[in-house]
């Protein structure tokens, strides 16, 4: 099968579908194109010379694959023309593909970008993960509140192929059979790698009862049913350990099997494999590999050395509550075979250091997964310059003084194929017209766009493309969510998981403030549309209260003749990669307002920048590097510095109540949450809970940044309204400096410093 040109695509489609294209349903066309794509990607699979990377991650938020794969395989234009010639539309075809629910946010999306870059750079690197039957959850809004529904994405034809390979995994003393599924990962004009996903044949969706609740005890039927099952109770936490062990045990067996097949005697495993542990979820791969090597006759000391040399660990957070630790009892229940190994590793640590806080197993018999990772891998990296510095100097300083050579930074990146070529074809075409196609694989070439910063014709086209993308988003919001928006307004977007540290509540307080300002006759320079997209973890009450408050405020404003002309709040339901691809190209101002020191990197910030949005943000995560790249004139920075924040935490002297008592604007905004009109539209209990949280606790220090945020945001809105050409120029500068944030650059650094492939 040769399918380069339109004619060949046409013939192949007709061959597969056995009828004329006009007569085919979109489902039939999708299935046929999936076959074509799989055939083409297979041809690009390559054998491995030397070391191969295994990227182990509990999440791969890969997004819909058809268009992305067609782009990578060089087939997209031909397929599109072919469909158009027969009255079919690519956009409608895309709608039929379900989005794979294999991740929940930035960490999983990063893993997906990395797979794309590995294949594009022709590096041998596979992913290892789990084949969840349901994604995180499908988000619905009812009565201005989030409701969670199961997200059955596996229904029709998906991309992961069942293989005949199985591995025995012992869970709580019983044997289970993990089956391998493989999903081809295409690279842009590159090789094909694989995402290896494990599952049990016995998993059974009928155990789901109401919403997303299910019987958590029946492991054989529920193990891979959900991504990150609710861990607010013990059964949920145990289930996470079951999931993690299934992934790492089957993964480790597969790795060793492949290496042996390629000639390894296991003593030389380092010459065949590099393993990257993405956050702590796959940490048990360390003791599991030691256990498996032991079974092959390698003594404990050597096995520890081998594993340390092969494995590397990426840290994604400094939030204490997000660093996984498990009661040893749990591990004794689920993975008794690993406990003696973890205890021996803990003994080794106690010989290396007297600092008890660096132990793996602490005095209360809790196992610290990150500690095991740092001691028994050769590399620990943070994901942005600031984050890595904070790890070295505060959060993990005791480990840094033990192993300074292990610590390094790898600033995150995003793949330009999905986050520009696929999601913003008009901008991609303009860039290609101006500087040629080289930037698609060599992102630093984007800098040449700067030559056009003074070219009014180019700036006008850039602004025009933004406007067209806003129209496209408006249409999409209209037909998918029945929300009317006006593309002539300024679009301010905050889309990311809902978390207090990301501070959607700060944006909320601003919008209340704005509501009052408009009521008292202070109109913004241009009507503003504040757009949100965010899922809150099902058991995270305050996060759900923030969603409720935003949805309620949205209604209050919508019904207010005066205010609604100037201000609209849009909360996009079920934020996922598909929604992100529509929202990001349409954004004027990107909200990256986490509390400084708390966002490890962020990658949403990079996607918005690449698509020409200006950033309103704190000096946090990769915002710091974005600010350095574009210069202070081309970004809106506000708020406390990470140093101030860390000092406040250390002194424990932050009092939200004081800010509330002394600042009238803050008081007015917070009090409004429980005002008559808000409680009329919303639920009093939820609004009161949020109000109490903000006045009594405000753990993420929203209030000290409130006034600075208002000032910078007003400035941005005024700049946008008063000087569109200058705005377009600054947008162009942002795009031109986005090259550094390509995941190709990130992967090249991982390879240079950690993996040493080829
Ligand atoms: C990029 C992305 C994220 C991460 O966004 P941050 O702003 O970095 O938290 C989360 N969800 C989706 C769907 C994404 O595409």
C-alpha cells in the first residue's frame, strides 16, 4: 500500500470501505484512515541499536491521534483534500474519534509530548503505562456544580492493539495476568516508537455503580478501570498501589525480556536500557527490578548498582501532600514481595547518612517513594530552572548535599506538531511563509520571526489569524456547549487542573471586583471574556466550591444587563486536550497565576505563548524562563516572589484575616460570595465554605497578590484595547521566543545528560 497522493488515498479508502467516499459514514472513514495510518507507522518502526529508553509513567495524556499521526506521517494534506473533494470535512471526522483518557493534566501531557519528540528525533524510546478503561472522568455542570461521569473512551476503534504478550504479576499473594497492548507513536518525519500499556483481561465495567463509584475491593475486575481512582479512602489508596505495581512489574519484566532478546546478560543492562521514572507513581520499579535481577542470580549489591545506573527520576512537585508516601502496612498487603527489598534499601541509606529525614522508611513506618528514587537512581531532575533551584536549596536540600552530582534541571517543553501545526494551522502556514518550514523540527528558527516585528502587514495578518481562531472557538462553544461568545471581546483564558495553588480563586476575586467596578461606572477599555477550563478532583471539596462560585457568578453576570455588556465568564465543560486545542489558539491573554514557588513548571504557559498569547503571570515555574526570553515589556508579571512566599511559610506568619480586615477591596470581593444575589443563584453552603476558607486560611496566599494582580490585569486590558498593533508585535515576539520551549530541546537535553542513547 502506497498512500502519498490524493488519488492513492482515495483508492485505498474506497478499497477498505468497499464503497464510494460520499456513501461512507464518518465512523467508516475514521476506521479506514486508522488502518492506513497504522500501516504507514508500522513501516517506520526501526530496530534498536544500543541503549533504549523506557519512559514509565502512570499517565500519557496523548489526545486524539488521527490528525496528529497524519501530520507526522506527511499524509494530512492529501487526506484533507481527498475528503473535501467528496464533500466530507476533516473537522467533523475528528469529532468521531474519542479522546483517550490516559492522563489528567500537565504531567501526563508532558509524557505524551516526550513520546512525540523521541520519535521525531529518531531516538529509540517507548512509553510504559496502564490501559485505563475510563479516563479521569467526564465533567458535567449541573446546578452550577461539577458532576463526574465515567469516561468510557474505549468504546469503538481505538489505537492500542492487543498483543499476545502477557506477564504474571503477583498482587496480595495472588497471581494475575497482565496483558500488553501497544499503541504506535509516530514522529514528525521520524521513526515509530511504541506506547506499551498493560491491562487485565478480567476488568469489567459493570462493577461501576453510580456515577464513578465502584466496588474497590474486587481487584481482578476493577484494577485498570479508572485513572487515579478516588484516594480519599483506604480502599482507593490501596487500589493505587495495585495499579502502580501492575504497571511496574509487567513493565520491568518486559524491559528485561527485550534486553535479553537483544543480547544482554543483565549484568550489562546499562548498555541496553535507560529507564525514566516520571514522578513517584512508578517508583516501585526500583525494588521490582532488584527482585527480578535477584531471581536471575544477580546478588543484591550488584542488582542495586545496576538499577541505580539504569534508572533516573523526575520530580514534578514540591507540594508536600503530592509527594507519595505509603504506610508500610499497605505495601505489606499488596506487594509483600517488595517489602524486604525496600527494608534493605532503607538500611543502605542509614549507612550512607545519619540524617533520619532522608530515610526511606520513617519512624512511623511510612515509605517515602521520592526518597527511594533519589537514593537509588543516578539522576534527579526538576522541570524548570526555578523548580530545580528550590529542590536543591530547600525542599530536597538534604539530598542535594548528599548527592550534588545527581541533581539537574530539564525545563519542560511541548511538541510543536500538536500545539502549533495541528491546533493552529493558519498560524503555522503564516510562519512557514515568513521563515520557511525548518522551524517545525528546529524550533530555534522561530527567532527569525523577529525580523518582522516592524512589518505592519505581517502584524495585521497575525491579528487577523487570532481573530479567526476566536471565531472558530466561538462556533465550537456554540455547538458543543450552547454558549454564545463574541470574538470581538478580549479573550482571557485560564485553563488547567483546578487546584488552590493554581489560584483560579484569585481570578474569581478579580472578576467579582470587576463586577463592582462596572456597576459603579468604571468600564474596562474593551469588553472582556474570561474563559476557564478545569476539572476538580472528585474528593477535593474546595476546588469544587471554586468551580461552583465561578459558574454562579457567571449566571449572575449573564442576567445583569449592565454588566453583561462588558464582562462574560465562560466555563468550558470537560476540559481536555481536544478543548485545549480549540482554546489555546484563540487566547489573547494567558493566565498563569499560581502562587510563586508552587507550580513546578507549567506547560500550558508554553502552549499559549507559542500561539501568540501574552502571559499574565507570577514569577513561578517556567514563567520565569518565559519572562527572561521575551523581556519584561512583552509579559505581565505580578505578585510576591518565590523567596517571599517561602519565607512567609517558614515564619508561618501569614494571616488571611488581617488582609481581609484591612483591605476594603478584598473584603468587598470576598463578602460578595455570600451575598443575597450569589446565594439566590448558587448554593449557600458551598459559597460559605469557600468564603471561610479564604478568610481563615487561604493557604496559597491569594490575598497578598490580589491588588497587584488587578493592576497588571487592567494594564494588559488597556494595552490590548488601545494599541492593537503594538499588541500584535508583542505577540509576535512571544511566538519567536517560544523555540526554547519545544519538547525536542528538552528531550535532547535528557538524552545528552541522562540517557545517552545512540
Ligand atoms: C497542557 C495541558 C495541561 C497542563 O496545563 P498547566 O497550565 O501547565 O497546568 C493540562 N491539561 C491539558 C488538557 C493540557 O493540554
